[in-house]
């Protein structure tokens, strides 16, 4: 009997996930010693590479912060539909083009053109829902087919934008301003304002989803549509609101990306994999995890680019591989992202 109990305990520990075994190890005295040695090693590495670290943090947050905002919008759609909406990448591109058009055509400053950019992307997001995704849902189209549908829609929107705005890169008209010194590094003021706006927007969305009555309805509908309908929630109205908010977030992120670089047809597509990874990696911790994963990915991407002497392609590959490894260690359970 005793032997049998020992075997049961052994089998139980063997099937525990890797992160649970690691947590159990680090709760022991030898594990704590290893943890402290690791922390001291990281601190030593940080001191030795302070120049690289501060550049990675400053430039990573200043240039890639919109990734967090776009990831929040994608997370809402993923939570509602359970599918990977590839066409969401074009929402980001739309925001960049809308903002650029209002900025260059009407002479609006960037901050003012940000409003129609976000609203326009939100409206287009709702239109795509009514034109494509709602009919597919009502006909009980499978998940794979809907992903293929979203991929086709992404191509149509991308080439439609090229037909309207051309293939060349388009620039915002931003007046020259003296850079602001942050940790000894010069950063353009509009990037600092954009960073503040992105973080504020992401936090406002988080507060809206978690604390407001409409946010509770959104989470209820995403959790169980039939139960939400029985509770008196209008599924169509809440679904439209989710698609609009997601488009709003994606469009604002695209405008921030566009003013920092250029408005170009492949802008959203080039960021989509990072958006998806941020949601899959951080989604298990809710919207807060998505925001942190998005910001962390930007810092990591910037740091690797600086470390390997500006080879952006190699740094992007390394970031993707690293996040895939993280997903593997977590069990690669995409369903965890549904907790957002």
C-alpha cells in the first residue's frame, strides 16, 4: 500500500506542467539560492550593458509602444470570435492612411488627425463585421473557413488602399521640434506624446472593459452568448461595440506608427505577427498581460536590433523564436488567450 502511494505521487509529479515544477524548485532553499544568483547575474549584466539597455528601453517604448494598443484591440476580437482575424492588420494600416490624409490634405496637426483616423478605422471594422463576419457566423461557417475569409479580406483591403493612395510611402507633416532628453538620449517630442497617448489609451480600454457596465456586458457576451442574451444583453449591439472599439484601437495604433515612420501598404501586415504573439503570450493574464507583452516585445526588438548592429530582420526572427519558446514552455495553449 505504501509503495502504491509513492508511485501515485511520483506519477502525479511527473505529469505536472514545467512551470509548476519550476515553481516548486524555486520554493526550496537551493532554488532560492539559484534565483538570487540569477538576479545578481542579471543586475551585473545590466550594469555592464547599461548603454545598450537604456537605448533599448527608450527607443523600444518610443517606437513600438503602439503595438500594445493594437494588441488590446485584437485581443477583444479574439476573445469574442475565437478566431485569428488576419484582416485586423489592415485596420492598423487604415489608421495610418486616414491620419496621414487628414494631416496632409486639411493641414490638421497629428494630434487632431488622430481622431478621424481612429474613428474611421472603427467604422470600417464594423462594416467588415456586417458585410463578412456576421453572415459567416449566422451560417455557422467553421473556424478555418473564417480565418481564410479574413485573409482574403485582408488582401482586398490592402490592395484597395494601394489603389487609392498609391504604392509609395506617404509621410505625415510634422514640424521639427527639439528632442527631449530621456536617460541621456534625444527623443522627438511627438514620440513622447505618442507613447503617453498609447499607454493612456490602453489603460482606458482596460478600465472600460473591466469596470464599466458596458465592459461587463462585453465580457459576458464573450463568455457565453446564450446566457448573456437570457440576462437581457443585446448581443448585436454589444458585438458591434466590440468591433468598433477594436477598430478604434487598431486605427489609433496605426496613426501612431505612421507618424513615427511612414504610412505604407504593408504597415499593418508587418506588425500582425507581433500583435498575435503579444495576445497569445500575455492573454493568460488578461488585458494587463497583453499590454505588458506588447510593450516588452517592443523593448526586446529594439534591444536585439541594437545588439546585432541594426540587422532588423535577424532581431525580428529572434523575437519570434523567443516568444514561440515562451508559448511552448507555457504549454502552447491558445485557449489561455481567451481569458482576456
